[in-house]
C-alpha cells in the first residue's frame, strides 16, 4: 500500500469500483489476468470456490505489486448446491434466470486481501439469500433483449432488477452487487486503508 493509503482493486467490475468510491476510498484499478477456468475448485463448496477464485485474482496482481495491498473479489450464485457464474450468451442467461427465479437462491461473494511483501493473505466469503418474484414472460424477454445480464453472476444485477425480480433479500445488499462492504471496510481498516473522509471520526 502506498503512503497515501492507496490500495489496488484487482477487478474491472464497475460495480465494485463504484461501491469503493462511494465509501470514499483511494485505490487503483488493476484487473487480474487470471483465467477462472484454470482455477482448481473441484470438490469445493460454493463458498470455498468463491473465496478461492478471489484469492487467485488477488495473488495474480500481488505478484507484480508486492509492496501494495491488493483487494479482489469473485461473485457466484448457489442454486441448490450448483455454482452458477456468468452466462455465455442470451440463451444461457434465460436458462439461468428461469432456474434462479423460481425459488430462493444464495449469492456468494468471495473476497481476498493479499500484501505479498508483508506475507499477509486472507480469503473468505459472504452469503446473501435472494427471495425472487415470479417474472412475467414479457418482462423476462425485455431484460434478455437489453443485454444487462452480460458479465453478471447469475445473469442479473440486483441494482438493475431489484423491484422487478426480487421480493426481498436476507443479508448484505452490496454483497449481491459484488462487494460486501460491511465486511470489506473493517478488513481494509485493519490493514491500514481508510477512506479519504474517515466516517468513524466526528466532525469538529
């Protein structure tokens, strides 16, 4: 981590970037070059797999920036024990959405922090239950046509479909967006990264 408290976000996700910006952090975006299909998650639970994928991303970037704190994340969806990631095309997105929005499912975000020069490494996962609404056929068709499903675990972004697709959630909203800030912020603070405007300090 740099003297001004800047850390690295090893993700190209605009949603994760926005969450951190809104919280007031200084950071640089350096996306990981990890090919997720090459990360061995065989035999792992969905929670373990998400944490392992996040750690692989953080380690990848930390290898080139050993003196910086690196934050990475990976979001997956658990449907009855089956790990669901991003849809490859609209047809797959439709299959995923029809499966997920017929019953409650879990959104799991793995988070990882790596500071190579200090030999610090942490990975874990956070879970949010999503309770869906029944999606009318015309609404589903319109969503698929919009292309908003692209690049999102489970083929949807809660910030875009919340009122239309979701009845309620049990857990962190930001976790479903892609970064559980309720957990990430204490960890960043523990490792020395604080917001530009430290919201824990009272104004004079």
